[in-house]
């Protein structure tokens, strides 16, 4: 689940909270202090930045009065995005965001509680998740449809049980033992609920982080004296750990720690078992224009403030203008937005036969179907085999065949093929979302060892625009300036050398680019997203095909636009 939303002043809140939290003796006292707020998750502080692509132009209005631009100047931008450093240091730097058991000091632990866990201690927040019917139906069906094969007489671990719902379902599906782990005081409510629903003889609630607790396996008879302390006795891990764009909140790290310590490697099942992140160009000019208008209004308002303060109080605030404007730009133009989009927002649709052209490796059952869709896959995870490295974000295009075979890959390049005669509306930005599947094991070890099979028509929890409401919605990344295909290409370089063979049918516009998703330095549960894109007009040698060939000719291309968005 996913804690929202925006407040310009969350950093301030955060400072207040950290101050208060340091004075507190136990983390669990926070909810009782009545100061926990979901907005605390917004506490990403602005920092200095780097620009990754030297050839790129920035999607911002950073041109100065003297005509120079702050774009690409490491000191001028407001978002820290030093991918190289993050890549090198993250592993050594304790990539598990959550707390004890990993040598975290008290201050870091308290900060994590303040920013992340406090909201989960509140019932109204748990209720937001419990009333997300698409989420609930998916987990319920996945557990109940596979009760006989996967849960009956099995040992189940629920990582992050919250109010206890998944643990109760696992018990009702026939599990002989369910361990329900919850860090916050919500554990007390879970205990109560589990008792009142008559499954307390099966479910044991343990309060603590899954990283730091020890399951009472010996006491419960799952470890014998001669088992040499091998704790791999769990048959199924159920968990709802997903955040915006799948990875936000970084709770998956904790689930993987539990998997590696407790799940039977040969036959153990993960519920969910596979996860996929998608990207699509969208049209939603209303929202894009609202952002631009709000940004313009904020800047106008600042200048009115300057004048009034100078006139009335004889102090000139001009020197702070750049900082203020940067702050507003980051907030209105470089922050992703929660959206409930629909198919109407897709730029490409199956009906106009513009198909996705990128060459995604064939590891997913759905690859062919996806090629008929107006979106592309940018990451896939097999929860049985992925590593902590895989959970850190999206960094490139995985080429290692073994990784691809294992079902864990990043595919951060996109290439959307557009028929310029059919797509005349403006493109307002990109949107991203995820699915999780509840499938049988697809890794070699699981297959060889005949891990229990789930039903063939497996359950998918889909948070995309076609599926209606989920509390995850989609993350939208709006451009400052919309893409208008024909207008933009008219201004692009090239155009004069069009070959004779050019026909309307053979011209395609490719919206190409790259996306990166990476944890912020300040808070490992939050992510920044960097997107670069440009248009290429291509004359295809085979007009009926949209896939690339060596004989295709690029006739025009626009500059690369790059923007970094905070995902809050
Ligand atoms: C998204 S909620 C899901 C709650 C519940 N399973 C459900 O489906 O309604 C995730 C829960 O996991 C808990 N949690 C997150 N990380 C944890 C960790 N490392 N150890 C124990 N609990 C954790 C949170 O406090 C929160 O209650």
C-alpha cells in the first residue's frame, strides 16, 4: 500500500516529527502521540543535482533572464540523482530500509518509523487497503482458489500482517500454522480479529520486524533437534508489500529477507509470485495544463509578494526568487502524480493498430499480448528468485541471458510506434503502474522439485488504467510542454533528405527514450524517476511492418528532453 500525498511542507513536518521522535522512548509510542501523518512519507528534501545526459535538453523553464539556462548545471537543479554513486554504495550501505537486526542505530530506526510505519499503525489507513476491492478480491481468490494444493496442512508466513486479513484467509484455506508478523501496534488489533474469527489456534501474531524476530519453530515442533537450526520450513509466504510503481516503500526488501531465511527453497511458494512494471504514453492535457497553470500562478504570486513586501515593509526578497521558483518547479512540474486513468488516456490503442515495437525478451507468458498493447514492460520480477539488487529500481537493459531466463530483468528503453495520421492529439506525459501474478513457480529449482501447482487460470492483481480503481492508481509524469507530433517534427532536424520512396503509409513516428527508477539518498523507501524521450520520424522499408529493419531511414528527429521526477 501506498501512502499519499502531497504537501509542500512535508519536510518541515518531518523535521518536527524527527525532533519529537528522538524524544520518545519507544517507536510504538508515536501513534499514541497523535502526531503521525501519512504526509510524512513526503519528506524528500531537495538537494543538489546532476544531469545525466549531456546531450539532453531539460524539460523545465530554467532559462535565465540573460538567456542562459541552468539546465544540466549540477548546482542549478533541485533533485539529487547521482545514479553512479547510489549503484556503488547501496549494497554496502545496508539496503534494507527497515531497522533493527541490521545494526541500524536508534535514530535511523526512529526516522523510519516516523516516515513509514506510523501510518500503518492507524486503523483508518488499514481500512483504505481493506476497502480496495480489486486488491482484496485478487488475494482472496488467489488463496481460496489454491486452498487445497497450496495451503492445506501447510506452514504459512504473512509478512506485514497489518490487521491480519491474509493470515486469517490462509488459516481458513486450511493452513496448519500461520505466523503473522507486524511491526506496528496494529499487531494488537490483528490478534483480536484473529481470535474473534476463530483462527487463533492456527495463527500466531508476532510483533516486530520480520528481519529481527525469530519464528518459534522449535517450540511449535517444526524444527527437530537434529535439523541443525535450518529454518527453511515455511511452505508459503503471503504478503502485500507493493507501493506506487511497485517498488516505492521498499517493503519487498523485508519480504526477501523472510524468504531467504524461512521459505523452503525447492518447493516454497510466494503469494504473489511474479511482478511487472509498465509504462505508457498518455494524453491528459487537462492535468498537464493544471500543473503548468499552478506553477505560473505560484510564480506570479511570488512577484506580487516581492512588491508588497518591498512597499509595505521595506525589505527586498528578490535574492530568494530563484530558490522559490525552483521549489515550485520541483513541486508542480517535476513531481509524479497519483491518477486514476482509463483506456481513454492511452495515446496508442489496439484499435488503431499502432503497436509497441520494443524488443522485450520473451520471458513472460503475456509477451505477445503486450505487443498488441499501448504500453511496454519496463521491469519483471520473479519473487522466488529475485535478489535485493533487483529491488533497487530500474537502471538499464538487462542483457544477461541467465537473468532474463530467471525472469528478473530491467528493460528501461522504450520505443512506441505512432502512425502520425492516426495520432493527432497531444501527448501529455507518461504513466506507470504494475501487476502482480499468483502463479506456479517458473524457476528451474521450483519446476524440478515439483513445487505445488497453482490453478492455470491464475489470478493477476492489475493496477493499470484498464482495470478501474485501486488505491495504487497510476503514477503520471507530465511534461511541461506537450508533444505535438507533426508540429514538433516540423521543427526538428532533418526533413530535407526524405527519400523518394516515402509514402504516407511508410512514415512512422517513434517515441523513443529511457526511464530510470532509483531510490533517493535521503530515504531508501522513496524513489526518483528520470525519463528522457525524443521523436524520430522513420521511413520504414516495409510499410506494413512497424518493426525496425536495417533499411529504415531516420528522416527527422527532435532534441532529447530529460526530466527527473520525485515520486511522493
Ligand atoms: C501494505 S500493509 C498490508 C497489511 C495487510 N497484510 C493487508 O493486506 O491488509 C503492509 C504492512 O506491513 C507492515 N510491515 C512493513 N514492513 C514490515 C517489516 N519489515 N516487518 C514487519 N511488518 C512490516 C506494515 O506496518 C503494514 O502494516
